[in-house]
C-alpha cells in the first residue's frame, strides 16, 4: 500500500499484529518509521517515507499499575491518561495531558509519539524528567531500558527502536508546582516548568523555552540562577526570541522560590 499527499509520500504501510511481526518488518525495512496516533506525522521532517509501521495492533494502549510503578504503554492516548487511575507527583500526569491540544487531538495523540517526536516544545518531557521516568524500548537487539535523562542526551541511539513503555515510579513527593506558558490553552507551549520539594532543595524540570529539557535539584533561594546559567541555551522561533523565553522562564523560577517557601 502506498500514499502520496500534498505533504509527504509513503511508499509502504505495514500494520504488524505482534512485536515479532514488528521486529521482522523493521528488519526488512530498516529505514521505516513508526506511527502511533499519527498527529505528528504531518509535522515530521520526512517528506518522503519509504515505509510506515503502524503500532496500533500491538496491545500498547494500556496502563499497568503495581505498588511500585505505573507502566504506560506507548500507544496510550492522553485522553486515556486523563481518565485513568494514575495518581502520582501531585497529579502531574493529568495536568500536562489536558494541554495536549484540543480533545480531538488528545483522543488520538499518544504518549509514545509525543516522547519520540524530537520537538523541543514537547509537553511530555519536563514532567517525565521531574517524575524520574524510565523508558523501555524494543529493537533488533532486544529490550532496552533507559532513564529519561539519558534518552534526552542520546536520542539518536533510540531513533530506530520502538518505545514500548513509559515507567513512572510511584512515590509521594507532596505538592507539585506546574507552569505552562502558551498563547492559548491548547497551543504549543513557549515554556514549561515543573517542580517539587526534594529534601532541603527543590527539584525543577524545564522545557519548551530551552534547546534541551533539563532537570536539577537546587536550593529554592537559588532557583532563578537556573535561568541565567550560561549552559542553558534558549530557542528563537515564531513564538518568541531567546531573550523573551529567558524572561518567561525566570518568572516561573521566581514563582517557584516563593512557592517553595509557602509550601
């Protein structure tokens, strides 16, 4: 099956029904791309796709709950997350899930597609950084698990692997700060900041305004120093220049300092 549209050309479309079939399809078509909900395919940087592998029938639209962790299948939609029994990190999962576009997008957009998108304005990565999430991948060399920080630092190592599951530890971190700045509620974010107290410090995760999402534990009184750290690179794009985004992040970091003292 092939498809040619105004945006891209897809020469082959495959829909495996098991992980083994998926791996076999990937072996035969090493340049293939995975598709989950499909909402990001039209925004991709691949106008000419040799083979698209649809993971819809792999049974990954599910949430596994144990006493120690939540295991979220990569095909799980953000609507499913919002309607689930997930209750961790001050309900942070549901807070960010409700901002993944309008409901028509949340009904089909998946956590796996969002994590793997590679877009710097990704809604998912800062909260997952704060929650110390782990990612489980399936590839030709077997299953591999990595922390979310390691994934962000080395994304290219996983570009040809299937994100199988997102694992979030179940632990009580108390109250959580969450700030998302965008032109409208459903628009792509300009800045995302999430934080919780971490012993005598505050654990802060930042994204969207910066080139690479990051997380750091720091004394609350020093929170604003993260915004002027020379190692933090800001983004110039249609939603604002680097200086504008730096000021937005600094405003959130100032709020975190006040929030930490009040809570």
